């Protein structure tokens, strides 16, 4: 396990998590502001990519589990994204639709920030968010992140936040 918050356990993904991950990534409403929903094969590729980052840099998206029920909440973590030709560390989260509005993104995001600063010793953290994604922007502001500027990521205009 990576860390715990009041209501969440955060750990690395394992191969057996593919069912939960596919459920999350195949939901078109959840993935509206990402690259669109993924099929099972694409979800397997996503999982293998996460595990490659674990091997390469030691972190990426993590599996978030609700302590009280043992249910999958979503994925959250520190991911690397290329912005303006530079690789930066970004807080990121994708939450299961039935867990929206319960504060899990904020709670897990705070845990990720603490882990990034105290364990990984990262000096600066960013977040990328699509302009229309008001809910995620609200979470980023609750996490203490500040709007920095508009930029391009994956050929799309996004807003860049930092702390």
C-alpha cells in the first residue's frame, strides 16, 4: 500500500484490477473530459502503461479503495505529462460515477500531494484540466492549486494549474 487517508486506501494497480479499471474507463460520462471511453483491450493497455511507469519512475495512477466497503473508488496519483516539450509531474484523478460528489477526489488528491512532497520529494506539482471540466477545477482549487495558463496537451487546449 502507498498510503491511507481517512476513508481511502491507495495502492499500486495489479493485473487482477483490470475489471474495476475497465468499468471506470469504459464509462463515457466518466471519460467525457479524457480521451473518451476505452474498450477492454484499451483498458488492458492503459493498465500496462501504468505498470511501466511504476518500473521506470516509481509512480503513476494508483488504485483507490474505499476502506469501509472495499469498493473501488477510482484511480488517482501523480502522473507525468509532456507540456511544452517538458515532462512535468501532475496530480490526476478519475473517479467512478457512483462515487462522485462524496469528496473522494479532494481527499485522495490531498493524500497524493502529501505523498509527492514528503516521500517523492517533488518540488512542484501541476495538474491539467479541460476548460469545460468545472468539477475537476473546483477540486484543484480545494487542493490549493492555482491556475497558471492555457496550454496544449494531446493536441487539445487545456488549463494548467500548479502549486
